[in-house]
């Protein structure tokens, strides 16, 4: 069925930047709309961005203008560039298909925004 692995998280100060990567194994990636999701402590998982197979991305209002995303289908990878991070961006970030996240969830990568 394939696997998803997220990486690139860490601790950053408010206003800082991070670049996350999603790597997929198996034929699960290139033909599908992929999404970036996040789950903050005590909150439900939410969709951050939808990335079309050809790379066009749509972002949730709370990150629009600060986050960008790209994908390389031939390498089964997708990235999320996060700029001007704030404390509300603290969460574990995941990738999966969207609108239906039917793949097994990966481990996620934790982002902590703190001074």
C-alpha cells in the first residue's frame, strides 16, 4: 500500500522558517492530490494545504501567504516551506492524500514555535 514519511520539523523561534518534506514509497503519490495536515496538542487534525498532481497548491486561510508547497512526482516527494512561523503553527505535521486521507498515516514531524 505504500508508506509516508515526514521530516524536517524542529524548534524555531517566532518569525522563523522551516521546510518539511514528505516522502512516499510505492505507487501512491504521483496521480493523487496530496495534502499537508497538522495536529496541534489537544486539537483535531486539520488540512493545511492541498497540492495538485501538477503542483498547484491551495492553502488554508490561516497559512496563506506564509506557506508554499511543491512536489516532485518522479521522486515521490513533496515539500512544505513555512515562513513567518508563529506559536499557533506548533503542531505535528503529516502528509496524506486529500480530500480522503486513505493512506496509513506516517509518523509526522513535530514543529515547535517558541522563543
